[in-house]
């Protein structure tokens, strides 16, 4: 039994079903992200966990306790909001002390805890200020300190970085992760930003249309997308349509020629599939076991990376990414070259792109 | 551009005249109690009248009770409608406008029929019961102003998220209202409170028909029996109202957390 278990959660608002048969187990101390486009139901899952929405069916169990019917204020779950939601009439210290006061923590102990929390988020000495006197990043740190101060069992983060500028977003990202690791607090994080989810999480749940499409470590999600949606949503991808010729040997006919993957495919002979490969999975030269001839359409020099657009086998567009190294030349448009990939890097997805 | 500025100055001047002339007239008249010279005799008479002190003291206490009752009724209602029943907002807004449409005389006759000494709840049989009914009536009359003031205050803060933030920190509904919502709409509540105060101080119908010694009936009685004192009384009443408005400004200026937002 996991620390948190969400079992077969369904949620409808009127006739619209926003969460469908959502099941997820989260271990103690884990950092799990719910990632998906807007409207995929990720925030609704978080709000049901917090107790702000009630699931239409299914159960949420936290540390062996069924959350059904338990109001939000009795769940001991901390939450950080996109809009910070600091109490504007209270100082920073009073904001952080809010939950402690309600829990009946003795004054001296609460003051100590507030100092400790403000120190942790790097805002020692800001206790007497009011929220309006702080920048967005500082306000969100206070919100984090406030949520953690009463020692909640779970921390929920609802797009906490989305309202901040890019630079602060990135620094706060690693700070939140460091604090989470230090305290070992079980955290559920909602974001639509894949870079955020990938860089912070132990595991990522990719959601679409109210369903969990795939649950796994960031590298697993990226390298082995389980569904077409995950493959297309995470990172960029080359998709080549094809038809299975021989499932036993993994031979697939594509506009760029027959590609042999050398492994058994679950699809039947003659079924339409798409071959997916990351731009960084394609190499120039003959290193891989799948080799294609291609002509360079154009190239982009991006500093650390060179991105090439090529036409393989005459009419199949592919994007190749390679590191820029001393001595490498940037291929010119029109140049003929050989492109190769490892068959193991090629993912076979059902259906045509 | 320039002619526009002249026009706006002209209209501003006309508006000032329109509002100020009657006041200046009243003030000037109130100072003419002594023949041939200006004096404060009328004011002296008014302030020396023990009935003035009794009635204004009575109305002051009742207005405080009305404000408390009004806030207790309106703040949770407006909060709940905003948070959970936003579709009911037009209905509630319409209901709060009813006291402007239905004359107070209807309310007071309703009270008299329902709560007279031979009824099931003879509230009008005692002074305290009558005072209670009077406060209820005043709260009804001030409903349109109190509701609008508080609703505007709630609009300025993110009620939903602040409520959820407080709940996630363990706060129940009472704590959310008392510690998070009310302090953040204090300025709005105060402006509602001072409007209520102004209404209660000047109200005549309810107090007269319930036969309570309020300031409104005293002013009317004064108007029917004296020459210069009613004008002095009117000036005093205006002074009280303006002081209330000044206090609203002062409170909103000095509430610390809102300083930078203005």
C-alpha cells in the first residue's frame, strides 16, 4: 500500500467528465508531477486531493486514512497556489504562523518555527514586511514556508512557478526541489511545463483528457513514451508513417524505404504504424544499424546544438539535432549525407501520424 | 483641449453651487437667531436641550447595534454567494434593493401586526423588544448600502483562493471569515457602517411609529416647534455625516497593508 493511493477516481462537472478512471500510488517522500495541457484534469486531481472538490466516484487514501468526507481543513495537506494567495492583511511572519496558530502551537515554539521556515526559503529578516512589499518570487517563497510550517503530511503545488519570470522560475525550481528533498515531504506538483516536470520529479504522470497516459520516471517518459500522446507532448519528435511488413523481424515499409528494427513487434502484418525518433537519436554517418540517405534542406546553428532539417529517401522530412563541437562543419543546404539511428531508439506507435 | 477644461471647470462650479447653496443658506439662517447680528444662540439652545443628548445618544447606540447586525447578516451572505452560489448573485442583489422600493411604513405596520401585545410574540410590549425590532428595521433599510459596500470589498480580493489557502492551513469557516475575509474587507465594511450610521441617525418613520425616542423624530418635532434651532440641528447632522465620511477616508488611508496599492 502506497503512502497516498488514488483509486479509480472519476470526476464530472455536470455532463463534462474531467477525470476518468485515474489511479495512482505515491510513496512517502516522493516528488510526483502531474503534467498535461490545460483542461487535462491535472488541477482537478490536485484539488480533490486537497479536499476542495469531491470525486464523483473512487477513493483517496492518505497514510491509511480514507479522505472521503474529510473537509479540507482537517486533512493536514499543505498547498501552494499559482497566485501565491498570501493574506494581504498579515505580515510575512504572521502569514507563516497562520497554520501554527490554528493548530494551537505555543507562541514561542511558533515563533521559532517561523524563523526556521523563513531561513529555509532565504527570507530571514523579512518577517515584518507585508506581502505587497515583496516581489512575486519572494511571495511564492513565503507561500511555500507558510504551507510547510504546520508540518503537513503532503505538499500540493498548483503551478506555483507559472506566474514568475523565466529566470526566477528556474532558480525557484531547484530550490523547491532541494527543500522537498531536505524535508522528505511527499509532494504532488501540477504543471503544464514539461521542462519543470522533467527536471524536478521522481516520477511524472502525463495526463490527457482526464486520463493518466503514462506514469514513470522522467527519463522513462522521454525515452519510452507509452502512447502517441505522450510521444508527441514530451519533447520534439520525428514521426514517419509506415506499414508493418513482417512483425517477426520488425520490418516496416516507409516512404524512405524498408526499415528493419530486428525485434518482434506486437502489431499485425499490414497494420499502419508510425515510427517515432527523437532528433538527438539521429546521427550523421553510418554509426547506427538503420541507415538512410538524405539531403539537407536547411540548418540552424543554436550555439550548443546544431539542428538540421533533411529529406530522407527523397520525401520524408526529419529533424536531426547534434552537439556543436570544434572541427564539425555545419552541413550546407542541398548537401547529400547518410543518416543513421539505432533501431532500439526507434519507437513504433499504432496508427498513422 | 483647453475649451474642454473650461467646460469641466464650469460644470464643477455649477455642481458645487447646486450642492453648497442650500447648505450655506441653512448655515446662514441658523446663525440669525439674534436680530441684526450673527450668533450661535440656536446652537447653544440645541446643545443645551437634554432631549438632544438623549435622542442622539439613543440613536447612536442603536446605529452601532444595527451595524453589528448588518455585518453579521450581510458579510457571511455576500461571502457565501460569491464563493459557492455565484449564479444567485443577481437574485440576492435584487432582494437587497427591496428596501429602496418598499417604503419603511410597510415594514413598520408589518411589525405592528406581527408583534403587537396580543400576538404570539409580543415584542412591542416592552421597550427592549421595540428597540430590537427597530434595529431589525434599520438593518433592513441599510441593506442596499451594506450589501453593495461589502460585495465591492469582496470583489477586490481573491475570495476563493484566500479561502482555500486558509482551509489548507486548517482553518474552519468561522476562522476563514473572522481572520481572513473580514480583515481584508475592513475598509468596505467601514464605509457600509458609516452609511448605515447616517441612515439610522436621520430615520423618522420606524422610530416614530414604534414610539421610540430617536434623533429623527426629535428633529421633526423641533422643525415643527422652533424657528432657528432646526437649521442648527440640520447643520449638526450634516457635520456628523461628514465626519463619518472623513473617518472612512482616514481608515482606508491608514490600514497598513493597503498603502502601496493606492
